[in-house]
C-alpha cells in the first residue's frame, strides 16, 4: 500500500540553525500538507500546497518557514532560523484531491522529531 | 477561536468491551469529519470518516456517529483489543481542500 515517507526520523539542531525536513508524498496525490505536534499536544496545521504554490497557511507558518517541491517526488519544509519552541513532531500529509468536495483522505507520514537545543 | 475538543482525555476499557470516544466541534461550517488513531512515535492513521449529510457510518469494528444539532462526534470501537490502545483524534474540515483541525486527543488504554 502506498505511504507517505519522511526523513530524517529525528533531527537535532542548535538554535538559530536552518533545518530542512523532507517528505515523499504518495505518488499520484496532488495536495500536500505540513502539520506539527508539540509533545503532548494536538496536531496543528502549518501549510498546504497545491499546483506548486501555497494554498493555505496558518499563523504558525511565519517568514521563518518555507515549503518547496524541488522535483516530482519530494516536498520539503525549511525552517530558516530554528527556535527552541520549534521543537516538535512534524508530519507531512498528502491527499489525492480528486473528490471535488475536499473529502479526500489525508494520509500522514511517520513524522520527523525536531529537537532544537 | 474555533476549536475541536474532546470530553475525555483518557479512557480505560477491558479487552472485549466496547469503547466510545467523544468529540465536540464548534465550526458549523465544517462538513467533513475524520477519526485518526495515533500510536506512540507514529503519525496519525486514518480510521473512519463521515460527511455532514450522514448521521452514522460503520467500518470494521468501528462506527462514527455525527450529531450536527449539538455538534458532537463519537467513535465506537466494538470488542476493543489491546492493539486498539492509542491516542484517538477527531478532526474537522471545512468544504474544499482545506486543512484538518484536530482535537486534543483521547488516550485509549485497553486492559487485558
């Protein structure tokens, strides 16, 4: 069964450093998402991406964040200058986007645990 | 702000019993609702979904009930098994390809 994959599984970085989190969405999906989950808290939406541009973003997704689809398979989240409060699990998700009603299931990857020291 | 919340943060059930996990949502514009299961160290896993034009939907051992009048969603798990132990999140969604809004989660512990 196709699945969303993410690398690395765990990333440790120093405050102020840049990190890039990588995702490979399910191959025929058209919509891509990043969510984050701070330890013990609920999953929060960051950004959605369609047709090579951001379609929606949350308040969390400020100028320190960016997303890119550098090729036909990868979808990346970059944090330019990490802060301690960026420590969280980051989940990538994708959906087919073909239902026309927005009811396509979003499939989540296993996540990348980001630890900012 | 609008939010999705859960009534019970933890739920312990005996193996073989039925489990009911509840969720309240506040965005009346939401038309699609999903239950996800999250095991430790893993990403959310889709369990079952329901559209706002339905009241009930059944899957394998799971049933989702939607009460739009009181903005309430529930997940029923029949004959709960140890493998069902996880955190369960409800999520709501506005029309279109919009993001999911997750609730805080309920931890289900199955006692063997």
